[in-house]
C-alpha cells in the first residue's frame, strides 16, 4: 500500500480504538490483514494480555491456506478463532477492525466468528 493509504488506515485505527475497549467480560477481537495472511487476536485491555490468537500461518490453517485464498481462508480463521474462544469460555467479544474497512476478508473473518458462536 502506498504511504497515503497507510496514514489513512492509522487515522481510522486511532479513531476506532477510542471507542473500542476490551474488558475481561468482553475482550476485543483485533484483526490484521497483510497481502498474504490474516491474523486475529482476542485481547483483554484491562489485563493487557492476549487471550487467544489465530492466523493463516499457524497450525492446520497454514496447510489449507496454500490451497484456498482470500475470503475462504479468512472465514476459516474466524471459525478457528471461535473454536479457540469456546475452549477458553469466551462467548461475547467486541470486534476491532483495526482501521481496515469492514469489507472482504475482514468481513469474512467476522462472519466466520459469528458462525462459530461468538457474539458481537
């Protein structure tokens, strides 16, 4: 992305983070997407800790990410995130799009997490 696009995303990120705060009761799901991969973390801002993390680089998703791309993989990451959260007794979260537009892979990840049982 060009420099102007990076600055615009960081401005959106700051604006969103003023409104979105993850607590122990409702942790924050933070999404980051690069050109090749997509990452999602569940963060408790009160503790300052990452409670769960899933990406296309780790585990079984790394193998399937090579075969399918884009929106399909993002949805699988969302489903995997919901599965990990269920194991850790997390059902309600707040979605932080991290300055990215809620479209394409970011939206697919959110839809996958909702399908998996997360509420936001």
